[in-house]
C-alpha cells in the first residue's frame, strides 16, 4: 500500500501499486491531461511507470524544464518516424536534445531538400494529431541487435553492440515504429503540439571524420504554439544580428577559405577594435596585480603527455610535426606553458599568490561541420590567466577574479548574467579534503559578493570545481564566456612545489580563469549584442567628418587632424557626393558620430554634430565635440548615449 508524498508535502495513500498517470489523475483531471512524465524519488520516469512502495512523486508537465526536454526528445522520435514514413531506405542513427531543440542524423542516398523538410513536417503533424500512444519495452542486448539488423537499422545495431553484454535494452515505440532509447517520453504523440524543422546539415557518423557523412535535420519544439512563435520571432531578430553578415557589412573580419576554415582574418577596422580590447585587458590585469607573459605557439609533444592533454584531448589537437627527430605539437592550451615558467625555480610561500596573464593564441582541430563564424574557430586567442596560490588564499583570489570579471563584463555592456557552481564529478583527482575546501571557497566568494547561483552537482572538471558565468545579450540569449576553475591535477602532474612557512614542500593550488573566453568569440558576441553599433570606445571609426562642398575640404581635414591629435579614431569623407548620401552611408556603417561642416561651420569655426540614430546634437566648437566624445568613450559600454 504505497504512500505517495507530493512536492507540497501532502500525502496520498493507495491500496495497490499505482502508475504515475494514476497519481496525476487522483490529484485532478487537469493535471492528468497535462502530465507527460513523473519524478519518483528524484528519478525521471514515464507516466506508465508503476510505484509499488512509499515514494516522493512529482508530476512533470510541459511547464517544467525537464518536461520541455522530454517534449524535444520525443519530437526527435516523431521526426525520425516521419522521415521513414515519407522516404524509403532511410536509416536512423542518433537524435539528442540540444539547446532550444533537437536534431536527428539520418543515412540516406540523396540530400534532403527544403521541399523534403516541408513534407516531413507535414507528416509529423499528422502523426501528432493521431495521438499515437507511446509504449516502452525492454529486451536482452543480443535480441535488440538482431531486431535492428532485421529492420535494416545497421547504425542502431552498432550502437547496441557497444553497450556491455548482459545489459537490458529499452525501446520506445509509437504506432508500428520503434527506436532505441532510455527515455522517458511523452505518453502519446498528441502532447507534441508545437514544433518546427529549421535546417539540414552534414554530420559524420559519431562525429569522426574517418566515418561516413550523414544528414542532420535540426528542429525546435516547445510546450505550446505561443512559445514556439516567440522563439521563431527571436530567431528572426537574431538573424538580423548575425555577426557573420554584420562583420562583412562593416568590413571588420573574414574567414578566408583559401587559408583554411575556422581561421580568422582581422581586417583593419576589426584590428582597431581588437587593439582597444587588448589594451583594455592588459591595463585591467596589470592594475589587478597580474604579470603578463608571452609563450610559444608550439612545444615538444612530450609536454602534452605530461599535462595529460594527449590522453584526454587528443581529438581536438592537431597532428604533431617532426623536426630534428623530435615531435612538436601546436598548443591547444596555454596552461602547461605557465606551469613551466612557475617551475623555472623553486618558489616560496611569500611569493604566493602569483597571478600571470596572457593573450595566448591556441589551435584546436574542430570538425568542419562545427565551425561557425567567430563563435567556433580553429585558431583563437584566449584571455587566459593562471593564479598559483596556497589553500588559505583560494577564497580571496576567487573573490578578486569575480570582481575583475564582473567589472570588465559591465564595461563591455553586459550587466545581466547567470552563475553556475559545478561540483565534484564521479571521476576526479585530488583528496576529499581539498575538494571540500575548494568548493567551500568558491561558495564563500559567491556569498561574499551576494551572487545568486545554481549548483551543477557533479558538473565540475575532473581536476577541480569551477564557476561558470553566462552573459545575457540584448535579445536575451545567454553566452558562456567566463570560467573560473580550480585545478589539483596539473600541480600534481608537473610536481609543482613551494616552500611553506615551516620549511616543508607543498603543492600550490592552480586557478585557471578566462574572463572573456576568447577574443574572437567574444568579438562575435559583441557584434550581435550591439548589432554592430559599438559604443564609441570600441567603434573602429568614432567620428567621420563630412564636407558639404569642396570649399570646406581643408576645414574638414583640419578638424579630423585635431580629433586624431586628441587620440580619437576620426576619418573624413571628402567625396563629391550629396551630403544626404554620405550621411546615409556612414549611418549604415554604424559610425557613432557624424560631423558635418558647411560654409557656416567653416566660417564660425564650429561643427554640426549628429548621432548615428539621427539625433541632432547641434553646432559646437571642435573642442566641445572632443570633450563630448571623450565623455562617451570614458563610459565604455555603460550607459552610452544610445543605451
């Protein structure tokens, strides 16, 4: 006679084992209709799952994050079923949930077209309207292999062969279609009411370029059509902010395929912005007590064996090159180089903490299908730094990093963010004592700054706990940029030591931290956040001086020279074009200030100033405009004139 405890603390008693669906019905018909899964003693289960003993039970609906994930996973199955209904000879492979949606990879003899997506989506709608019950079954591993082989699903059979012998395999079916899956899933296809297929891309089987190329269909799914409509609207807005298009329009960067995919070329205007970012980064770090390092781009392969990268990170590293009978490796990380500088001599406790920063360019072998403008590249510059400290210094150092991090993000225009604290995973290095101390130190630093955070239990790196900060951009998207990680692994692997106050040799704690993540990706985020309308301190051209006729050319040139002598990035446009044409063109180039000079201004020694949003700021002396511009630059990304 199970006693069921609900999330509000109330209890319900049943005379016999009861399913999650029956518990929901007992609570009320509305909840029974909305239920798509259950959580029994913390574990997600189907609504058909039977509870035969006392348990804590929560009913999961589309309003819950877990419910939305189940809807998306179930919609991936709906997609796979529809594809196989519409096209003969298609094999299904894998179909996981991703942020805001799902995808499924298919093996098919020809490429899917946009017309195909319309047909597939229409069939998905028919299957959803049919409200087909979703049922779960289990079978022995070898029977499951035989079943999928008989169905012609050789990829599924290969997946099952990699599952240890003796394991029980679960399958989910709807109608006469079934797929391999752990579940849980919605009770019936009628719960899948709001979805949209978005695109097709190529993907290697199991992400390995040595394997055959498959076709990946992406889609999005939501709890209701209102949420789907809002998401599609956000996609439309995001498309208008796409950094790849804006980057081309503003001529700030390019990806030159002749040089290789995923390699960024910073054009002159983009290089100006990068120089501002780098100068600012260096200034803040030097003022924050950091010393700056420069390290090589390549090192002997043995170094990466010692660091463990060749064991854990080989697939993301480029193949080594041989020179003088030795193998050299392009660096995927800066960390081991900083460790070598630390080990150059024996350190004393009096020297700790040691804070070293580097804008270090690294190289990672990303799959071609994963490359995406500035957001996913193969060569990028990390705003990397490492702090070497004693155990008793961890909390203060983390606090200092947090303060620097949040201040810098605010200067770049980001004031909304999400903080996550990731704790010890099942597989890890380091003692229980040091993990506990380190985690408490991270918690203490977050508490001292009054920062709300979510705990990602078991989500830490194998070498230590971490804090991740996701910034929110102008249209509400979150971007993972900042990370602060404690490391007990590299100090052990490299036998790092310092002489403690009592004369004993001890291991330092190593803190990895990247505040912007990488200059390339952060620049891409900035482009989309500001939609290319950079605040004056970042804008590649802060002001452009426009003459109305040739009579003001000399005065316009003198004004530009004056502004440049004040340290501003100013240019002139002396072309024999109508002033309206010039204004429109430089407005499209998102120049913050347009400075117009005609006969009246030339005679009076003034300039007519307007902002790029069309606001007339009036006539003023060049010195007054320079003061206005200096004030706007000083604000950086905080409270600039256009918000």
